[in-house]
C-alpha cells in the first residue's frame, strides 16, 4: 500500500530522532508519543524544532491538538485519517486509542477510511517496526476496552488499546490484516453508539 510505504520512508528518514525521543522521553510517554507523531507526520518546521531540541537537550515546546488523526489525506474518492501510535516494545503499554465520538462522527461521513499506523521501537537493537492497519482489525481491538475515566462528561469515552496486541502485530513480519466480519462490525458500532 502506497500510504504505508510513504509513512515508512518518513520513519526511516527520522529513525535516529525517533530512537532518541524514545530514550530521552522515557519518563513522559505522552510527550514521547506526540514527538514521534510529529516526526512522522509533522511540518518541516515542527521536525526541525524537534531535531534541534533532541540534539541540544533543550526543553521542547510542542503544541499539539487532540484531533482524531495525526495525518489526513485524500485518496481517490476517499478521505483517509491515520492515527499514529508508538510504543517501546520492551515495555508494557496501554496506549490511549481514539475518542469514540470523534471516530463515529468521522466514519458517519461518506467515503471515509480510518487507519492506525503502529510504530514499534526496539531500543535494545535500535530498530523500528511499523504496520498500517484499519481501526477495525480484529487483533487491534482484541483486548481493547472502553475507558471513560479521563474522557470528560457527556462523551462516550475512548478506546484504550492493548499494548501486547499492538506489539504482536508490529513484530509479525508476515502479518495479514484481519478485518471484523460485517455482523461483528455492526454490533461493535452499535455498542459504541450506546456508550
């Protein structure tokens, strides 16, 4: 898939800085994730600031917004949204997924595709593995749960991912996308709407 190839090119171009961010911001996984998202999908100016900060160990002032996706594009007649999720593979993680209300609003529009770009960082051998998968891949959703505690009032909450499921996908060199069957998909969407 060309989208995945383009994202992989960017990851490879910024590999040194992604690894540096993973080590430097080990104590702050939220900031680490945002830095890696910007290195993969940010503007040239964002990337320049991050590189400078990582090279000089100066504090980083990073402005981000909690949008549905980190990267959006039009592909043929489709509006494609991609959320970038990074993790250090040697560590346990429970990455915050997507806000349910935002996802339902986006997917309620015609011709939309929502994907997750997984960036798995192996610090011990200084390697990065990636996979682009649809949000409704059964293995992504396996072990995920709905979290309401930090989402605010009058929202449906967000999907909390299972780091082990993500790590298994990231490290499987022969991974095949496993989309939910249509009936399960409808049931899952109905469950999200009822939240």
